[in-house]
């Protein structure tokens, strides 16, 4: 199967994830977005017998760790805001022209 054939299956599978990401709560959608990497590795191995090379594993690790860091940071900020009695994660900037 060529690259065009892969795209034929990738697009229909990825479009619902993009729609959910735009309309759903990111805390709920994010794990599904990261699971795409696991499914891609598994399908690549099962269908084509391929395993990612070292550079791919490094890239996967960077993306996954960045997502984990962001998730943990947002959890920490939410706990701080809750402890302070604030609602929402961050205050909004005042509206109007700059002073």
C-alpha cells in the first residue's frame, strides 16, 4: 500500500477526533488524541511489519511528555485556583483600548 492508500484510511479516522477537539472538553478529548500514536504504531506493525526508528521514538516521547506536562500543569493551576476560591483557570484581561 502506498502513501496515498494510507491517507485514505487516515483522514476518515482523524476527522471525528478533530471535530471532537473543537467541540468537546479538552480534558476529555486529549487522551484520545494521544492514543492515535499508539494505534498508528500498532497498525504499522500489524499491517506492514514496521516498527518506528529511534528518531520516531524520540519524537513520540517529546510529544507525549509535553502533553503530560501540560496536563499536570493545568491540574496544578486548577487546584491553586480552587484553593483561592477563584472560578476558571485564569483571569481575563480587561476589555477596551490599552491605556
